[in-house]
C-alpha cells in the first residue's frame, strides 16, 4: 500500500500515532502537503463519513478518526501555512451555537493564518453574540462561521442579526461555510461570502480584508 493510502487507512482506524508518523514519512518522500491533506487525510475522513451515514461505524469511531485527522493536520500546518509576517487583517472564526464539528473550521484557520491573517478562533458551540462581541473587541474585518449540521445553520442568520443590532453590520464582512451551506443560503440570510473549502475561504478573506483596510 502506498503512503497516502496507508494514511487514509490508519485514519479510518483512528490510529493517531501511525497517522502522525506516516504524514512525516510522506513529507520526507517529497509528497506535496496539499496532496497529503486531500488524498490521505481527507480521503480517509470521507470514507468514515460515508460509513457513519450508513450506520456501519458510530460516534466513538468517528471521534477517534477525527483525533487522528487533527494529529495529521498539526504536522502539515507549517507546510500549508506559507508564513505571512505582518497581519493582513483580523478574522473572528468559530463553529456556530449547538455545533461541535471543528475539523473544517481548523482547516480554515490554518489556511487563513497561512495567508498572513490574524485569526481569533472562538472554538465550537459559539453563541451568536460572542462572534459580534469579539469582532468589536478586536476591530475585526471578518466574522467567519462554520456549521456542519442542518439544525445549526439558522445560528448563522442569528449572527447576521446580532451584528445588525450591535451596529457593526456595515463594518464587518460575514463569511459562512461548512458542508450543508450554499451560496443561496448565504444570500438568504444576508451574509456576504460563501466558500466551499478552506483554501478558497482564505483567498476571499484576504481580498475582503484588503478592500476594507484600503477603504
Ligand atoms: Co457529525 N455529522 N455529528 N460528527 N460528522 C456529519 C456532519 C453528518 C453529515 C454525518 C452523516 O450523517 N452523514 C451528520 C449531519 C447531518 C445533517 O445535519 N444533515 C452528522 C451528525 C448527524 C452528527 C451528530 C448529530 C451525530 C449524533 O450524535 N447522533 C453529532 C452532532 C454533535 C454536535 O455537533 N452537536 C455529530 C458528532 C460528530 C463527532 C463529534 C463524532 C465528529 C466531530 C469531531 C470534530 O469535529 N472534532 C463528527 C464528524 C467527524 C462528522 C463527519 C463524519 C465528518 C466531518 C468532517 O470533519 N469532515 C460528517 C460526515 C461528512 O462530512 N462526511 C458528520 C472533514 C472536514 C474537513 O470537512 O467540516 O465539511 P468540513 O469542512 C470542509 C468544508 O465544509 C469547508 O472547508 C472544509 C474543506 O476545506 N468549510 C468551510 C468548513 N467550514 C467552513 C467555513 C468557511 C468556509 C469553508 O468559511 C467561514
């Protein structure tokens, strides 16, 4: 089995130490960090996701796979992050209220930091008003919300609403993303930018920060 397939396999088994070692090995073999992420780690997570949906594996299995995923991405972090020196803007990031999924959010943080943005990560299950308070406290250009559950998507609309109530809606760009989110949903709730993946989110965040800071 090649290194990327082994990473996927061990990730599915939740063997974080093996994943960590294999990611290091893949780097030593000269495999690009983006390929290790997509063809090794994310491929494994995709298979686990499918099995979870079909009731072939259960929450504890998914949880240990997620830990193995995080162990792998930690090693990749310095390679995915190209290392900007001066902050090109400030982003308040979090997974919305009621939602505990953080793997996608962590990737978004990694990619944004890699593009030189300062990211204040509020974690998971973040109350809507907390996004807004943090944006005010830090003079942030962007609020970025992640959601993985259809049941937690409405919390994103609440963030938009809270920003309006706090009088900061015009001074902050609200970005949304996560597997169930679409462009149409973004428009419907009055958010500004939807992106389907972490890398595009980072590119759009840099553009949005630049536009605001050069106003
Ligand atoms: Co959950 N879960 N889960 N889960 N889980 C899903 C999301 C689900 C689709 C599985 C399924 O049924 N097929 C399903 C949701 C169904 C729905 O709402 N329609 C589901 C469910 C039902 C649940 C529970 C309710 C299960 C239960 O308890 N019975 C429960 C809810 C807990 C809660 O949040 N309150 C639950 C729990 C869990 C675990 C804790 C076990 C674990 C999370 C561990 C963790 O995150 N630390 C977990 C996991 C791992 C998954 C799956 C298998 C994988 C999610 C993931 O990390 N994917 C998932 C099935 C699947 O997606 N195939 C599933 C990899 C990650 C990189 O992708 O987060 O989509 P993703 O991020 C992508 C993009 O979406 C985007 O960038 C990333 C790629 O570059 N992106 C953004 C994300 N955020 C962004 C923000 C942006 C821009 C892009 O801008 C701001």
